[in-house]
């Protein structure tokens, strides 16, 4: 299973929990944690949440300049 997940990630795939964690960090205004997630999973910059909303749009709408600047 571990190999399959890494193979999936090498192709830009993300797990739902990674997207949820990024959304949570955006909602909390936690730029430090979000920066860490984006460094580990760069594909998050183009990801959409379960509602189809781009994380980048959520970051801009958050009103937090530090969070929005990460996208």
C-alpha cells in the first residue's frame, strides 16, 4: 500500500486528508502549517476541496495575506 501511495504522489496525486488538512490550515489562518504542507505536497496549490472549490481561492478569500501569498 505504501508503494502505491508514493507512486500516486509522484504523479501529483493527493489523499483527501491532505486536502482537508490544507483547507483546515487556511480556515485557521495557519500560514506556518500550510507552508509545510505545500512544501511536502506541491500539488496542493492546484487542488480543489470536496465541494470543487480551489484551495487557492479559499486562501485568497480568507483575508489572510500570509496564507494567500503561499498560493
